[in-house]
C-alpha cells in the first residue's frame, strides 16, 4: 500500500544496486522506499490474514535489516489486506510439527521482535484491521500505533487457545499499558475494539478511515524525524532496554521452553481443536 507522501519519483540504493524506490524484499512483504524523505512503507501481504509463519517472519526481518543497512530514517508498518493487520502466529507452525521446525519458528520470531522493538529507525504501526496475538505484538513493538475504527480487534488472546503469552510478549504489553491492565488482559485473553484499545493506551490514535489513518501515521513519523535521531532512540531504549536484554540473555532457554510447552499433549489437542474450528468456518 503506497501512502501519499511516497508518490514522488526517485531511486534508492539497495545492496549497491540502483533499483526503483518501489521494490519488494519478498512476495510476502512489500517495501516501498522514498529516497527524498528517507522513509519507507513496509506492508505485509500474505493472504488471507498475514499469518506469521517462518517465511513471513523472516521476510519481515529481512526487510528491516535491509532498510537499516541502507540508512532508512523511518518506516510505517501496515498490511495490504483491507480487514486484517496480522492474525498472529501461524498455528500450523506449532501443530504436529518437528522440534526442529518449532526451534526455527521460535528463534525466527525472537530475531524479528528484537529487531523491531529495538529498532533505531522511527516507526509507526498503521493497524488497518484485526490484530490479535502476534499481530498485536508487532503493533506494540512499534513506536506509535494508529488504528482504523470499525469492527477490528486487537490484543494478546493466547489464553483462549490454552497458550500462555511468553514473557517478552508480556513485557512489551507491560511497557505499553501498565501492570494491572496487562495482567487482566493476559488472563482473560482480551481482544479490544479500537476505542477500547485507545482508552487503555494500547493504541495511540483511532482514525475514522484508512485515508485518515494514513495521514496521521505519516504526520507522526515526520514528528519523530524532527527529533535528533540519537536522542529519540536512546529515550526509547531506556524504556525498552530491560525487556530487550532479558530475552537476549536467554534466547536458547526461551526456545527450549517454547518447544517443551508446545509439544505437550494438552497444548497440541487445543491447537488441533482450534484449527478444526477454523476449517469449519470456511
């Protein structure tokens, strides 16, 4: 999805090769860069719901790495879907799969979160649809969140599937909405409407439509970029440092705990029932 201030002509330098500023790092993630502003739009495009499987997670990470390497100043994270930002982690990556695949899946997600939550680039989440679980994590990991009004929901709803949100999901929400609201939201698996999310600080603004949301996201990104980059980043980092260091210090242990938990018979049964319910809706 190209936003209006990215519609001028120009070229950017990618991997020492001059490419059109509109390019894709992979079919799953569309990246549009404007050389004049030094900013980008990173749009998830994995129909129907931008589920986060290994390929999608790694494509997002690759996009962020390439933008950072090419000195991108900031980006907007959004979705090409008209009704879904991201439906979260792909349950099929966790159901009846090998421990090796589970390890790859979880370590890839760790890498993406560390890269996004700790990004030196200014960034804004333009949430244009449903954003449960892992989708909510992506949105919370951005510096600012703008959500389109409507029937969409956002939240960490893992307990509804019999799953416990990992500590770094919790830490991200804790830094966003505070201790008591996080505790209740995680226990209940709460999914919030845009207005409810705004009231608790889970999103920063709600816009009546996509065009308005796009304009707000653009304006906020530019507001971030007016601040000296080092001061802006370090101000963010001192808030997020403990959470980032906590996961970085126990990556292997966190993967092992995830694999152990995901392979439990009760968890596998719950995941299977959830997938079956999804199939019945089709």
